C-alpha cells in the first residue's frame, strides 16, 4: 500500500498540523493560489 500524501493550503493549516501529528506526509503553504 502506498503512503498517503497531502497538499494543504492556508484554509486548512490546522488540518495540516494534525495530519503531521498522525504521521501523514502533509505539505503546507499559504502561497498556493486557486
């Protein structure tokens, strides 16, 4: 099974932190545009 990876924008900053705490690979940046 492949590891789950997430790209998270500024609206989900807290979610990115919790994903990292739970051991998921999460990239967070507030510079991404829609």
